[in-house]
């Protein structure tokens, strides 16, 4: 009986899921390991945080995805250590041996070593964090209406740190929520003093996009009433006030940190393979110095002629690295492997209804058409037909009614029934 090669994929994000789908039902034994039991569509986390769509609409259980697979298994646990000399990994629930190891652990919010900031602000890199933001913001207004505290003391300001796509999209969504939704939910409260504040370390939002997109997104934020603070660096937060390097401070109990990411590294490999908390890889995504250990997606650092500083940490890179490595693994000889070359297909961001910016390789456009383009593309990328329909229905309901019924505050119970 032929022995199938055993491949362990750590992480089920865009990169991990794509390589698993590429190897699905092939003559390999695949094990996907992840801390959660579902794949998450991260580009729409901000809509979960703002109560526009349900988490289940952008979450896809691995066991459902591979329900009919003949060669793919899933294990829900956390990898604690890699032992490359022994071709095994240690998890919270035991050991696994492998022939090839694919590390696709992605990244997490980077708080740059500030533990207080990490404990008091909200990141948005998983479903739980997006729900936590929604809960916290809504609880702010529930407490204010009971305590009858003044609305002009600044404590209910929504502050977003970081002006990349995540920060800009969050700012636009919360600004629309302030204008269209909150006054109807809380008719006896005055929301004129509620400020949505976007703090940027650069002079313009979306600094990695074209000048046209930067300029237009700045205009859109201004139209929505977002306070944009440029060239400001946040240095501290005590739970009540945000402190900036310039000496300025902002009162807020709602601070969302979208100012950077760092790779999720698994202990066990040589420290020399790490660069900026990402694994150095060759052009085939093989980690330097290891024959059978690979890194793909946000956690991989591959320097090429076109990207000497590594590829951008975006979904399109992760998806294509997963597909490319999967196709290579299926080839009989490594001499036949194709190196990974990234073709930038553009970038986009939405800043509210009929306000979006799109940069494609040959042309750029903004406004309502860009917004419809953004909606269509993201809808097509969602995995199942059921979820596509659910998201589309929610979007259409919000489009015509300027409202949503998904502002649920769901808090964990105090019981601890964790399985031993």
C-alpha cells in the first residue's frame, strides 16, 4: 500500500485555506490545525464591529468546507513548538508528526510592546475582537443613558488609531452609524458631541494607495464628519485619555488600534530565519535553512526583485502563495516547481455609502461606481452561496433603510465550563 505524504497546515486564513483546497482530494494526507474551528473573511470584520452583518455570515467552519474530503482532516488546537529535527510539532492537545509543515499563522495586531495599550484598546484581527468592539461601543451608550452623564465630556468619543484601509473603513462606518442609526436608537440623547476621530502617523489616509485615492478618501472622511488628525503618533492610553507624541490628548473610552500588524511566530526555528517578525523564505516559500518547512501569507517574508522589502500583507498575496505552493507540492520533482511571482491586481477601500476608492494597475476611480465595485468584489469572494445571499440581503436592507437590526450586545456568561 502506497504511503501518502503527510502535510500539516498550521492556520486556516486565506493562505492556509487556499493550499488546503488546492491539495484537497489529492494523494496527500492533509491536517489543518487552527485555534478556532472556522475560516474568517477578515476584510468585512469592520462591518461586524459596526453591527452591519452577523459574524456567522463571514465565518466558515473548516469541517463544513471539507465535509466531503477524502484526505483532509481538521484539528482545533494551538501549536506551541516546532521540533524541525524530529519533524514534529507540539500542540496543547498532543504531538503531530509531518513530512512537510506549512506555517500559515498570519498576523495579529502590533501594539509595539506597549502592554497597557494592548490591554485597554481593541484590535480587530479576528471575529472575537470585532464582536468585542461592537459590544463595547454599544455598552457605552447604554451606560450613558442610565448614568445621564454629560455628552460633551469626550468619554464617548470613538478613536481609531491607524489610517490604513481598516482604520478608514471603520471611521466611515461609525460616522454613518452616528448620523443614521444612533439618533433613532437613543432619541433622547444628543449625538452632536460624539466625535469619530481617526489618528494617522502620515499626512494623508491610505498612504500606500495613489495620491488621487489619498486625496479623495480625505475628502470623504471630512464629508462624513470624521476628525482626521494627521502626522500624530499615539504613545500611551490610560483607559480615559489618548496621549500623543505632540502633547495633545483626547478623552475616550472607545479606542480601536489599527496601526500595524506583527507575525504570529511559532517557537522552535532558528532565530536567524526571522525578519521583522516574519519568516524569511526563498522564492518557493520554503523557510531559509529548512527543506520541508514552508511559510505562506502574512507571516512569510519573501524578498524579490519587484518586492525587495517583502510582499504586502494583503489577502491577494496570501491566496496566491497558497495556490502556488499547493500546485508545486503536487509536482513529482522539485526541479519542476514554479517560483512565486506576485501580480498586483490593485487595492481598494470604502469610506461609507457611495464613497470608495479603487486603484487598479491601469486606471483608478472613486465615488459611487467604486463603491459598487468594492461591494461586488467582496461579495464574490465570500465562500458559500448562503452567506453571499445573507450579506447581500443585509447590505440591501441597510442601503434602503439606512438601518440594521444587528446591534446585539452579546456578553459571555460567568460560568466556566471549559473542557478539561
